[in-house]
C-alpha cells in the first residue's frame, strides 16, 4: 500500500491511475490490486493459522511478482528481457550456438 501511495504522491493520482490502467499494464495492475485486497481480507478473517499463513504467503508472492512485472513495464524491453532470462534459466529455450 505504501509503495502504491508513494508513486501516487510523486506523479499525482490521476496520472498514476491512468498509467496503471493503460492497455499493457491493466492486467498486472488488476492482479496486484486484487491480491492486495485479498491479503487484507484474509489477514482479518478468523480461521486456522496454518491455512491462513499458507494463503497469505501465496498472495504475497503473487503481489511481489505482479509488482515486479508492473515495474518492468516501465523499462524499455524489460519484460521481454525478463522472459528470456526466465526461459533460459528454466531450460525452456534452446540456446543458439
């Protein structure tokens, strides 16, 4: 929440939300905001702590990935480079020799 508010402070709320819901960032923004909301909801619900912790960890990892993917959209070729690095590290892309 603080990182979202800090970027709103730096560029203004109107411009921030316009950028967030731009065509290439819309899906990532919706994923980030929904996991942020669900994290708060799950944290406040009273149920078994083991299940709660598992769900919260999953939501936090998803938040971090969405935030990183959103940030990479501002770097020229950032997303494409990240995809190539992930494919190479996971062995999904053959190297051309």
